[in-house]
């Protein structure tokens, strides 16, 4: 494998975290509490189950083909034409999903920071550094994710300054669970873990695959902890009734905090988020470009051209929704599709691997 | 050469596309209202404004061109959005609300129900913006108040922000308007301010709301009971009197901070709330000076006198709340919701819930410091 695409298990952990924690975190407290009510935090915990299940399946499948990449595995398991079709469909889905991520990101930037700047310009400016980084290869993307993770931890401390406004009664009673509401909440919460399917591609980039499972499960623990703490925090401060009317409760929460000099703290927060919010696009863009280059068996120069073309496709895709509401609706549809990619794909791959007895022994 | 050309090309692209190009505005083209007052339309002042339902008065801090320390802009319209539109015909500068510190709402408008959707929706308005109800009209308070006090904006902000360090008052922000209307069992309370006969701003008491509609107002003394029962944190001077065999033997003042604990249970189909108020602070003054040896038991007497007085004030207020206001303005319904949420969330806002509740008050006073005298 090209050295530029070799990453460590630890970098894989940061890539997975970077793919999951994006702009969706701003609306997550509303999304999970709208059905689950005060038990939104529980929905977030249970919502992690599908992604953990998917991780176990993908790693199990990956262990059987340690020296291949996902394109080769697909072709081996499903025959060349069907494997190629599955790969292309998956890549199209990822590209669609990332277009929506960019659009929502651009809309939030426009609403809070740059109201007069055309959204198309914001999308373009967001894509420029993303494309540049993807062109550098997987190693650079891994390092960037690691660096940005520490920034993320720092910036996510800021909302906790609103703890002074919290009211413990907003999250009680702990019992008295509305099971139907909780299940809907779990379903909604599971979208927040979208991004773990990236392991299909990145698993094969890791140099020391023995530690992959440990680090990837570790990434889910980190993501889960961040999600639960933010959902609990927003519920404590606003209560789930009030959050139903808030587009992005986490950003509204930051507007509640008053710190002298920083008149609009959310701008300070979003300024940092400009770098952090594009990580899913960065990671998924790498996965798409890398897989396409493997599918067509190209060299690094062609890989660069693929990245540039991907940038154009992402730009066009992000420009299609008419407004933020439409983009968020699309994001909801992408969430449904994510469950297929997250659960059905790993199951089929494992089943095929079992049927074809494509285990390590035969390779 | 190609690399150089490429760098120049990308450099030019960046220069042309930096987002600041669109969002750049010269600060001279902006104006920053410091206080905004909302009122109902005024029959006389707005008679030429068709369909006027609301009037908005903005107080701007010092403007280089005006030569005065502040200036007022008053515009009427059918909605706040329309007011903003009409305002632009008389003032070319774009008003930026991110610096607005206080929103004043005239009593009449508050009774009609104030719609602050525009403030909650726009990203520029900070949720920590203070909100107060004006006894009378907000525009009158600003226009008359500024005649006497040229630093009126600061006076209002300080009054609303800092007074809770000196006495028990309620503190309301835009955040409360964002959360209370949608939350079962909660009702707004907001500071009530007025211009006194000397044209000086003062906090007159508290405005009691049913959700977001003003239903009544209470005075400064009743506000103390409301704050203590609500558990709104503050520090204040509380006077006391000690009687022995029906005769007044001492009077004085303690300076205390407050805490509240609420326990709720159901008995005989009724909701019982046991509120424990803890007052913790110092003896500031008293007139019946005791010897050092006698002071320890005497402090207990002072504590008991404070407890009895505050308990009586609170019990009187609870009666007033249950018989007159018929809304939970002391924020206790949330404790019942915290236990029986699914059962109560639809009925907690019915007035029977609070009027039929049994509310008991217990006050504990603890004096830590007595100063340099016994």
C-alpha cells in the first residue's frame, strides 16, 4: 500500500471521532429529547448499539482479509461487477451525505457569522482546505484529525459554563419511561453515530490491525461521553419542552452564557468550529477518493484528480437544497440510509465471507 | 513558473472571495441601541400610523453627530418587524441589537401578551439580555427619565443587574422568555420598574405572569416573599422585632443570603409542598445591647424573630398567590413534575393544581457573624 495512506490505530480512532462529531451535535439535544423527553440521555446511550454492532462486524470481516482493501474485498466476495456496483453505490451515498453536511455547516456559518456572504461562497471556501488536505493522503488526514480532536475537547468545555442555569428537575424522573418515545429517540440518536461505516475503508489503511478494535471501541466511548454530557447539559438548562422549538440548542446554550468582553460567545465558538465541523467531509472525502482510485486502479496523480472532481461534486451537491429546512430534511433521509450502510452492509459482507469461506486460512 | 502562476491565481481567488467582502460594514454606518422599550400604540402619538399595534423606542448611547449623551428613536407599527422597516425611513443607520442590554415592556403591552419571537429568532440578540416591565409606558420612562439622569442607560442596567446583591429582587432575561412559555408548570415573573415622583428610576416590585401574559403586579415587600419562596438567589437586609410578654424589647436588621429546599408528596388526593427557606448571614444592627455572656442565647432569639417574620410574610403571599393570582409564580410545580411527569404535564398549568395544593413553609435563620459589638 502507498505509504501516504498508512495510518496508525490511534489515528483511526481520531478519524472515527472526527467523522461522527459534526454539526449534528448542535441539534442532537433537540432531536433526541423531542421523542424521548427527559430520557434523551438514555436514548443517546442506547443509540450507540447499532454502531458498536457494526464495528464488531466490520472488524470481524476485515480480519479475514488483512492484506486487501475494501474494493478488493467487495470484488472478491460479490464478483467483480457486483462488487464494483456495491462500492459505487456506497460511495455515492457517502458523497450525498457529505454534501448535506457541508450545506448545513455553511448555513449555520451564514446565519451566525456571515449573514450577507452567499452560501455558495461559504461552501467554496469550506471545501478549499478540505480538498487540499485530502490530496495530501490518509496520513495527513489522520494527523489533522488527531490535532483537531484536542481543539474539540477544549472548545466543548465552553458550553459547560452554562451549568449555573441548570435545574435538576428538568431531567427527572429517572424512571417513568415512555417506551415508545424512548425507542423513537434511540432511532433518532443512532443517526448521530453515522460515520462509523468509514471503518469499511479505513480499517484496511491501518498498519497495526491488532489494536484496531480497542481503539475504535474507545472512539465510541469518547463520542458517547461527549454526546451524553451535552444532551444532559442542554436538558438541565432548557428542559426538553423548550428545546423542541430550538433549531440548535447547543448554540442557543452558548448564547445564554455571559462572559465580559465576549458579547457574542457563539461567534467565538463557531470560529473554532469552522475548523472542526468539516472533519466528516475530510474523512469521508478521503474514503471516497481512495476507494475510487483503488476501484480504477490508478496512481497518485490520478488520485489527486479524483479528489478535485469530488470537490466539484460536493460543491454541486451542497448547492442543491433550496434552504436549511430542505437540507435538514435531506439529512434525515440520509440518516435512514445510514442504518442500511451501518447494519445491513456489514451483515452481508460477513455472510458472504462465511459462505465463500474467505477466511484468513485461505489467503 | 507554473507553481508561481498557480500561487498567484489562488491568491487572487482568495482575495476576491474572502467572506468579509460581503459582510464588511463600516462602523459609522451602524447604530447600537442600548435599551429598547416596547409599548402598545399610543392613541395620540400614533394616530397617523395606520394599523399601529405596537411602538418601539430605542435608546442609543452617545452619537458623535447628535452632541448629546443619548438619543431616542420612537416608531410605531403593527409588528416589530414593520417597526424596524419604518424606522429605516427616518434613520439611515442599521440598528444592531447585539449590544442591547435591556428590553423594557410597557405594562399595558405586557397585559396584552408580549410576542418576543423576533428577539428569540434573530441570532444577534443575546439570551442574557435583561427584561423588565415598566409601570406605565416604557417610552415615557425613557424620555422623562433621561431629562433627569443623563446616564439613564447605565442606571437601568446597574439597577437590574446589581440590586440582587443588596435586596431580594427577581431577575429576568430573554432566556426565560425562550424556556418558560413552552414548559409546563412555569410562569414568568419579571422586575417591575417605574419613575418615581422625582423622575428617578426605581424597582417598584414584581410583575406576575400567567405564562407570558401579565396578570398582576406586587410591591417590594411582597417581592421579598416571592423571591424567598422561589429560591431566587440573593442577599438582602431583613428587619426584625423581638417581643417579650407582648412588649417590644428589641429591633434590628440582619443581612442574609437565601436558599430553598422543596419536598413534595401526595396525601388525600392533594399535592403537598414543604418549602424550607434557609437564611444565612450576619447581624447588622440591634438596639438592645447584651453582655457577651448573654449574647449566645440572645442570638437564638434574634434568629427566631427573623424566622417568624419571614414565615408570616411567606404564608401571606401563598394565600395571595392561591386566591388572587391562581398561578404558580414561586416555581414549585416543577418538583411535582419531577416525580409524576407523565401524569401531571397536561394538568399542571390548570389553576386548580396550584390553588388546591397544600403549601407549608418552614424558615431557618442562621446568624454567623455579629460584627465588632455584642
